[in-house]
C-alpha cells in the first residue's frame, strides 16, 4: 500500500481514497466473525463431537442467518460510515443510536482482549518460555500495536491483508484434513470417543458457539470505504457465512474421524491434534496460523470498531478530535484511542470475556433488529437494493431466534463473576452507564445530527 500517502488531511480527502472490493470485504468479514477453527476446542470438550457438530450446524440457522439477512438489508439501504449506529439512530433517534454504539464499544473492550489471549495460549503449546509472566503480556500488547499501525494504512490495506492471512492461516487445516482423510482411506475410519465428558457443559458449549458465530454486523461500519456497498454487502454476508460454516465443521469432522478423543480438547488443543496427525512440523504450522488468526481478527475488528467513535464525533456525541482523518480515510485519533482502551482489558480471562461480551453485544444486536422493523414501518419508500424476503412479518420474526439465544446467554451467565460481581450484574452496570454518559455529553452541546 505504498501508493497511499499517509498524512493529515481534511475529511473530504477521504473520498479520494481507494475502496475495498468484494473479496477483501469477504475476508475482512470472515475475520470479524471467525478467523478459523480456533476457539472450537472448548465446544468439543464440553459437548463432545456429536453435540459440537450439531451446535455448529443448527445455531447459524437461528443466529447467523437472521443477522446476515438484517445486515444485508440495512447495509445496502444505508451504506454510511458507522453502520449499525447509523441504522439505529435513523430509526429511533440519537439517544438509541448512542446506546447502540455504547453497547458495541463496551462489548469490544472484552471481545478484543480474547484474540491476543488466544494467541498466547496457542504459542504456549510449543514455546512456553515465550509466554511466561510479562512476556505473555508483551506479546499481547504487540498484537494491539501491530494492528493499530496496520489500520493507519487504510481499509484497503486491512482488506488485502485479510485475504492473504485467511489463505495462510487455513493452510495447516487443509493439510490436517487431508492427513485425516488419507489415514481413514488407508486404515479405515476410527471415530474417537465422541460423547461429552462426564462433566459436560452444554450451556457453556452453546455460549462459545454463539461467540464463534457473532459479529456479522461489524463489517457495516466501513460502508463508505467499500466499493459498490449496495451490491457487495449482501454478497459478502452470505459468502462469508458459507465459508465460516465450512471452516468450522470440516476440521471437526476430520479429528473425530481420526480417532482423537473429544475429552482431550480444550483451548489450544488443535496444536496437539496436529502433532498426533502430522508431527511437529504441522503442529508448529498450526501455532503460526493461530498467531495469524489472532492478528487477522484483531486487525479486522480494529478497522470496524474504530469507525464508531468517528461517526459519533461527527454527530457531536463525542469530542471532535475523534473525527480527525488522514488522507487515506483513516480516523487516526479513534484508532489510537480504541487501541489504548483494548490494551487495558488484556488481563481478563477467556471465559469471563465471552459471557460479558455476549450480554453486551446481544443488547446491541436486539436494537438492530428493532431498527429493521421500525424503518420498514416509518420509511417504506427507502430504497432497499436487498431486502429480507417475506414482507414486514418476516422482518419482524427473524429477530426472535437471536433474541431467544441472547436470553439464554443471560441465563447461562448468571454464575460467572467479575470484580466480585455477577457477570450479568457487571454487564448491566456497564449498559446502564450508557444513558448517563449520553446525558452528560448532551449537556452544554448542540443537538446531535439526526
């Protein structure tokens, strides 16, 4: 991306920046949602192979598909910087738009810490000395820093990088699947003990499955940096959804077929599976791919989430300094501010991060489904290059599946504790702070743009 000159410029200069095409958008969306099979190990360990495969095939029908349909309609109808924040604001006004962004950014504080944490967990399988104590923290901070610098180069750079990292990070799993199939062809299929362990945790497995399939709306926030967004967003949603499902189910079926017991799986166990099937070379490749996965996901989400403070600053809901952009369209102050915030949350544990993340993200997602219905009623004449088929009734009903799963996540998180508080209570306090912060920023400032 040497052709893009990075320097200070007025926001109008962003319109001259190169825009992301379909394939980079698909790759960026893939990383915003998934990034690969990493993270599935806990589902296998908690639910067994059969239960995990069932969850990975059924959950998308009630969670991913409705969200992809909703995003396809709203992103193609309103391709604006800030994405879902703009949808909710247009449907229900600045207050609810602010709450949408607040919940999403609050969730990101916990979600973004997961990927550097997962990277360190994987690396510890082959190089534990590099991840002990402060070294592990430095590695996590390194991922935050690299992603910030990469994002300062622009959306196109992130998109093209996502394409390349997607291909490289999946290569070891293609080999792993091939080795498993070859072994089955030579020696017969030897399904490992696929049932859940005695202390099975189906509820926990469902929570991790939901987390692995969430984030389809994230790609919407960069709409002004995407080429032909009305056409490319619906295509990117469904292409990415198919890719994610294949990336999840095929490696799982391969290790089951190879005879590896489900009870051996926990976070980082893909390294052990690769060692058993292909030796140390494949195990090292999986670790390196895991590092690319963590970087790719963190990098793509940095691209998405930093557009929220920018859009809010443009509307007068956050300090104007966050609206500063370079000539390549990057809101550089927002990138740096968000990166600092995410770095401060790196000490949370993986399980606590998922429960809090799901609760906060779920609240934001419900508001998006409400916006879909409200806009159908209030603005029936809005040009919608893609629309959820089935009329107003279908647009109203598709949100029920995600809402029910979010309700389950609330119930399942009741036993988790953070900072001495129940995780659900902690998340509720974070959410409740949104209206307070909104009133504070509105006091003494002009009315936000609608």
